[in-house]
C-alpha cells in the first residue's frame, strides 16, 4: 500500500509500526522516498498520541488514514475427526481450547478491533484539517474527495470455518461492523470510512498456508492453489492490493463510503458456511 501511494506521487506517507527494521525496509523500497517511518504500538493510547504528535509536526493534514494492524493469534482449532469420521471426545476438544490463555484471545481483539478504533480517533484532527482545505464546490465540477479512513478486515469475518480461529474470525466480524458504525456516525463530519476484506495474500501472517501447501514464492501465478480453494487459483498480488488502494484514494473512489471491498480471487464464494 505504501509503495503504491509513493509511486503515485503522494507527498508524504507516514508508516506506523512497532518494528523499526520493518519500517525502514518499507521506506527503502519506495521510488520517491516519500515514506516517513514512525514507531507506534496501536494497543497503547500513549503510543498513538505520540505518533499523532510526530505526524502533526510534519504535516498540516491527512487525506487518507489506513488502519492495517492485525494479528492472527492462536489458531484455536479443535481436534479433527478421525479417519473413520468419528468425532473426538468433547472433553478433548474442551481441554485443547480451554488451555489457550484468555489473554491470547483478548490480544487478538485488542490489536484487530480496539487498535483500529483508537487509531481512527487519534488522527481525527488531521482528517478534519484535510476537509477544511477542500476547494468550494463549483456547479458541474466533480468535487475532490473528502477525508477517508480505510480499515483492513478479512473474509474471515464472513466465514465460520476458514481460517479456523475463534479469536481471529470474531475480531474480523467486529472490524467489519466497526467500519459500518464509523461511516454512519461520522458522515456528518465528512469523514468517509471504508474497509477492505482480503482473502489469501502472502505476508508474515499467512506464510504457514503457503508452506503447508508447498506453494512456491508468493503464489501469484495461476495454478498455485486448487480451484476449490481459490477460484482464481492464485493468491493476491501486490498489484491487486495496490490498485485497490489507489482507486479508493483517487477521485474515482470519492463516492465510496461505508463499503467493504472484498479482494479474494472468489474464495468467499466457494468456502463452506458463508453467511
């Protein structure tokens, strides 16, 4: 996302994260060197406030805020049926799931939902400042987009089984609804809020899926995955997510608000138990 915005001439891109080495790596990969790394932990209000002050010291406004923090947490996968289809004893299921510390479940919600919510709140003054810079509307002329927040959810928020993690899937349901609530409640302030719900993209979080399937590289070539898993037979690419972000950030995306854009190669249409 940062590389795409840099390549398309964004003036300044502030990238927030806990690990300085990862931030510097992102900055080094850009074309126009417009990425400014800032260390921040979204689970800390103090850290978010410090990040806000650091950004506010270097710009007068923020046109686009992307809340992209997320962790998988423990998989929380119950024991699977035996080869003959018999179910494991419920006592075994209970032991395996109950032994996961409650703090680990809560931490997933803290990063994926609470972190996104407080990130949104932290940068409201700079989003408001962006709206105040907009030119007055002219008859017959498309107005520039209002300030926008994009929150990363997941197709896991629509599915009860894949990936199987009670904490992660629950957090993404909440994240998706958070997008809708923020879009509704801040519409009068001209703050747009949209969400993206990715399917399988290569990242630190998803490497186990690629490794377990013996997928080479990032799996972006057709045939990397079976059609019954992903109809496009590949994972999402940098181009897929880059194009989506640029569209949402552009004048062409200015009419989008309260929307969840699913980018998953059709996976949500074939996985079981979608509601």
